[in-house]
């Protein structure tokens, strides 16, 4: 009886650990994706500003 309880307990613990690890990885990937989006937005804005400046200086 104790053997079965031990096996079940070990299985539950390993599954919960696996779940936590997966959630941590997903959280990190989400943070990386958000950071990339911020950087892309900054690049787009900077690119527009440079293009506007070029147009004004040419005239």
C-alpha cells in the first residue's frame, strides 16, 4: 500500500515540477517577445523621424 502511495506521490511531484518549469519558460518567452516588440516600435519611430528629417533637409 505504501509503495503505491509513494509512486503516486512521486508522479504528482514530478508532474507539478514539470508544469512549473513549463510555465516559467512560457513567462520568459513572453517577456522576450514583449521586449522585441518594444524595440521594433522604437526602431520604426526612429526611422520615421530620420526620414522626415531627410525630407526637410533636402528641400
